[in-house]
């Protein structure tokens, strides 16, 4: 259905044990990829809710709660598309809050540089010789809070990255702070977030959320425009290619 420049449809998906019929609304005309991020956020939310329900049916419960910010000290890989949207989120903040967030990003960048991780995490070629586990462990050892973390809670929760939405645990929350994540039981959720990495680029590209402002200084100025349905179809094709 097309209404006021937007297209609505029901997306039917079957991923593993999850069956989903999810309504989506996206711009009908040519837009940048960032314009369909809200629709992708809604889709991931629906997938996660279905995974949570399946866990409850099996007698398990998600233990994540507001104020438990251990996972907000993990390496959070985000896509170019989400990075561009988050930069706009920062710019839309009131001046005082925007300055505080930017200061925290600058502090995170300096911390990663001192640890010898800054250039490595921003350059895919320098990451080539290291496994994701090695990079994640080195990052987590720094106990570096996400620049959006305030009072142990996400200050941009409605706009949080897709990968953050997908990460929930059914084990005791206190285990998440352990250096080796021993005993942590993540909820089984299909990882739609990785499909966003190829939304604008053919390569599987990502960078750490904590280096968002550092990435912004060297990001590509290319601005591809597609219709909302075309962006969604491109996203879904990445799901099917896994």
C-alpha cells in the first residue's frame, strides 16, 4: 500500500525456528540508506521478541535489566548506515548534552589509541591477522563504557544499534562483567545486524561504535539513493546469502 510518499507491506520471514509476519513502512521514493533504519530496527525488535517468547516457552527468561551496563563495555560493531544515522542523532541533541557525548567519544578514542587498538579497529586490513574473539577480548579488558552510556543505561535506547538489540542473556546478569564471560548464556537470536554491513557496500564492513566520531572524519562522502523498498530488498538479500 502506498500512502503519502510511503509504502507499507507485511514481510513474512522464516529464520530457523522463528516464523514472523511483520508490517513494515518505508519511503516510496529515492532516499539514503539511513531513512530505512527505523524499519530495520522494528524488524529486529520483532525478531528478538519472537526469540524471547520462544525462550519463555522453554522455561527461560531474559535477565537483562535497565542499570545493568556490563554489555555496554563490549566491542559493538556497527555498519556505515547505522553510523551515519547515529551522527545525526548526536547532532539533534541539545547543545549541552551533545558536547558531553562528544567529549565521551573523544575520551574513548584516546583510550583505544593508548591501548594500540584505535588504528587496528578502524582499518580492516590491520584487523586481518586477528580474530574477532581476540579483538573483542582486548577491547573488553579496557572496561571502556560506550559513550552513550549514562548511569549504566543506554541514553539513546530507541536508536541503539541493531547488534545491541540482538544481544540479550538468560544467565545471571552479574556473570556478564566477568573477564572471560564464563557462564554467560546469550539468547539465540538470528543476527540480522550483520546484513546491515553490506547495505551500502559490497564488503562486510564495520567499525566500533566507540570510534564513531573518529570514523566520521574519514568516512566516504558517497551518497547512494534508492527507494525504500529497494533498500529493504537489498537488506533481505544479504540475509539469504548467509
